[in-house]
């Protein structure tokens, strides 16, 4: 990895005048003429079916980036994001809005279980690969879950991979017990852009072996489990010299709509309401404000005209 881009990123964060590339999965075309086949068994021994693409099959691509299926027997299915991300309709990257309509999801969990220490990258299962020919940043548009770990690797499972530090942006389907509607954080990075356990002495991001759930990173390891889905973006730097990057969830299968690529780092926002279409600049309505105050001796969280306790119970 080159240091020059990392330094330049800090200087160009707010610059949106550079061209963006984008690509989104067309499941109808991708699976045209195919039949679902058995690709494995679940934890209860039941057959799991999906559209079985060849290793290396292109899922979608732009001028500088190919998103491919790195392994055989992943078994994909088309998945609508509606229902899981109903309150978030689009993302804005820089000044361009992209609607999130549907995506694809592999049916087999990544294996073996990934770890940061020692470094262990899955060599099978629902992993998405990005092959890049230009330095820049990828913005992967996904359905995310607050209770699943997410990993980005530079390299492949057999070529000494490194954990890439990324930015995590998720708008929750419903408010957490504390009233929060968003989870946002950035993994700390060394001067090569990698995350290591040495950067996390207090174990905020990693338990010493593997990454923590997003909700535990933001609200603390001892915070009560929330387990909330929502539309989101995982942003990470890429380098033509490295060439290959892998993205996946742990203990689950990531649902991905597609990606945006830019040569400079841009601001990311998940929008609740959208009237735009992919690649068209549009104005989105912000999420309803959440108010937090004390009433009758207890903390009250108010959103969209409804009141909740700090534990998440609705007040009459």
C-alpha cells in the first residue's frame, strides 16, 4: 500500500468535483437461465440452495473496478433491500445520490472464521472480491447489521492478507434503546492503512482476536444487544499495486447492492427519503430528529412524536 494516497485523502475529503464510477448488480441478467442448486448444508443439516456462479464470475463492474465472486459454491440469491432497510432509501456520496433497491446475498457463511490476531481470511463462503486498476476509494452499498462483524482484506486468503481499516456508516431500521438511529465509526489505521491489534490497546474495536460488532464498538462491549439492520456503506482505500480486496461479514452473509469508486475520499450520508435515481444529484430528507430529556424523573427519548424510555420501552 502506498502512503501518498492516505496523506492526500486527508486534504481532499470534502472535494466532490472528481468523477465517480459506480456499478450495481443486475440480478435478473446475472442469473438469467440458471436454476438454483444445492451448494451446501446449514447448521441443522438442511440443504441450502442458490445460484452457483463460477469462481471469478463478474457481479458488476466499472471502468476501474470489478466486483467478482471469488469462490465457487457461494450460492447467490437476489434480495430486495425493502423491508430490511425501509426507512433508508438511498445514500449520497459526495454530491451524488444512489438509490438502494435490491442486492444479492451469498448463501454460505464465510469459512474459516476470520480473525485479526492471528490474521485469518476466509477461503470459502459469501465473500465479495474487488479487483482494482486505479488508486482510490470504494464505497460498498450494503444491508448492514449492527450485530455482525465486517472485514475488509487487502490481498487474498492465500497471499498474506492484511485487515484494511474502513469507515462504517449505517442508518438503523429503528432507534436503539438510547435513541440513536445511526452507527458511524472508523477503524484506526497504521501508516499503511491497516488495522492491527496494537492500535487498539483498550480493545474498543477488537476483542484481541476478532473485530467486535458495530454496536459494541460505538456503544461499548457491555451494552445490551440491539441487533438492528439498516442500509449502510463500508468505505475503504484501494490501490492498483495491491490489486485485490475482499469484503465479508462474520457468521452471516453480506447483502450488497453495488459500489461507487472515486479517486478522492468523499463524504457519505444515508438518506431516509429519496426521489432521485442512481447517479443523479438530488436532495434527500434528513431523518427525523431524536430528542432526549428528563420527564417525571426518568430519561425520555422522543422520535416522530412517540416517547420511549432509555431501555426502549414505548411510553403511553
